[in-house]
C-alpha cells in the first residue's frame, strides 16, 4: 500500500511485493542481471549528466517485479537517488558523474543484442557495487 507521501509524489517502488518481504536482499549478481535486463527493455526519455529518465516496456515491468529500484542507492556507488513510477512506466536515476560515466546508461539501453557490451557493462556495475550489509 502506498503512503500518503508516495501518493503525493506519484512515485513508489517498482515492486510493492518487496515491501511484504523487507528482510530479503537480492544477491548482487542477480541484481546486476536484473538491472541490465531492465535497461535493455527501456528507452531514454531524457538524460543530462547526473540524471536520467527511462521509459520501461510493459513486459519488462513484470520481469523486474522483484527489483526494488530505490535499493540501487544502497547497492551501487554513485547512485544518489532512484525512483520508479509504475503507472508511467518510468524510472528516474540521479547519479554522481564523478563516479558513474554518463555513457554507461546509453550502453546499458543499447547493449541488449551485443554480448560483449553486456559483459563490459557487467564488469563496470560489479566495480560500482557496494557490499551487502
């Protein structure tokens, strides 16, 4: 269920089912795989260095149902804020350009058909990954 603050802002977790299982933490490798998959099923709506808005394909929302977008802040260095609006099928990520190169987002969105790009992106995300607490 959305809080009044979430209803006011229009943003909420991509997957409300995670709220029912707050003690479960997604494995880092699985999180990276899901993030790459989600990005490959998205298009860039707006991007300025430090902030990107992605439009997610409807089918990708279902596949990413166990991905808590707001958790990206805790799991990756350089991600400052991450919000999902499932009704609009959009994700907004604010990031530190000194830590994350702005080009990674284009490579993630465009890399769906190129295994070498996926592996390069995976290595970069592993480098940015923070240990799970």
